[in-house]
C-alpha cells in the first residue's frame, strides 16, 4: 500500500508564540496583507477555475469504461464507452466535448482496463499524464467490492491510499488538468433489478459475476441479506473516499453520487451478463458525466 502522508503538528507553545508575533502590529492593529510584502501592492493569486470545455480527455478505470460486454460477449467495446466512445449511435462524453469522430480519436485516450481495481489506478494515471490531457475521468471501485467474499473486498484505507496517490500523480505532472470522478454504482440496486430473473441469476452464478453481491442471488436468508448490505456499505465508504479526496483538490470534481443514485433498469444492463452497462447504460453514464463536467462552478 502506498505510504500515507501525515501533516506535521507544531508544539502548542510554538503555535501560541507565532500567533502572538504575527497577529498584528505594535499598535495591536490587524495585519491584513500577510500574503504579500508591505507596500508591494501584490494581488493574491486567483484560484484555478473549472473549464467546462476541456479540449482533450484521458479515461482511466475498469471494465465499465472499457464498455465490456456492451457490444458482444466477453469483450471490450471501447467505441461505445461512456467516456471516449466514437460510435455515432451514442453521445459519449468525448463526443460532446470534442466534436466529431476525428477529434475524439486524436484527443481522447481510453486507458482503463477490464478487471482493474484501485491498486491499478496509479499506473493508469502515469500513462494518462504522458498524453497531457486537459481532463482525466476516473471510474473505479466496482471490482474492489466485487470480491469472492466480503472479507476479500479492498480495505477502505487501501482504497484511499491508492486513489490519493492517483490524484497526486495527476496533479504533480499536470497542475492545470482537471479530474472528473464518477461514484461507484450501487451494486445492491443492480442485484435488486436482476434478481427476479431466472436468466440473470443463472448467468451471475455460472460466470461467477461479483460473487460478494450477486452470489446465491435468489437467497433471501438473513445471512445473505447481511452479506449484501456489507457490500453496499463498502461501496458507500469508497464513494465517501472519492468525495473527500477529490474535494481537497480545486480542479477535481466528484459526481456527488449521481451514478450511485441512478436507478439502472434492465435496459441499461448488458444482455450477456446483466451487470455491465449496455449501450443505453453507457449513454446514460455519458449524460451524467457531461452534466457534471459542464456545470458552472
């Protein structure tokens, strides 16, 4: 796990002494120009402003951003990805921001990997910064929760460390680039949508899809309900991490839980696995992202 950074604390006495020395002049008046030398007339540096029309985009994350199972069985279909898709039948985030297919091809990069977890995100971020994108999109966390069992889910502290490292990499190399962070989808809602379907339950079981949530999908025992609630709670904790880390960066924008809160229906889910987004689901994710990215600060 990447090391956590800890803030250094001054001794209380030192803090009091510094406060007494800097709080005002000899006459007790308040020093209102601490950020600049006396008489310099220097203006404070304005905070960076969010650009609602970024001119290039790199996407990092997992199988959702790769549009796995959206076009055909057991394969990625990045042409319909919510982030960088070029298919004329959908309006991906890149299409809406950058324009035609040629512009999307030249100025967007899909660096996500199916099966990726938060631990894989820093390496993807290093790939992304090499392209110097104006915007980096992030969608991660589903595979961290979709473990063989509840005990195997990525610990929240590790998830925080990996995501913090990711943002630090982007910010360290691209101080002016923006980061859009999607919330992790509500896996409980996906289970609820498909659990009444014999076909969906069979596919989840045979393909071993997200066993922590979808295993024994027809089981309504107290133990099964407790297991699913534990997974949902972990997803909510991941989303809290995404929000908190992103909030600390002026050029990072979290979706406010828009993806987690969206009520996906069977039309939004792949016909092959009843889990990954279909073309319609990808279009919905693109619309949610575009709304957030173009929102005036």
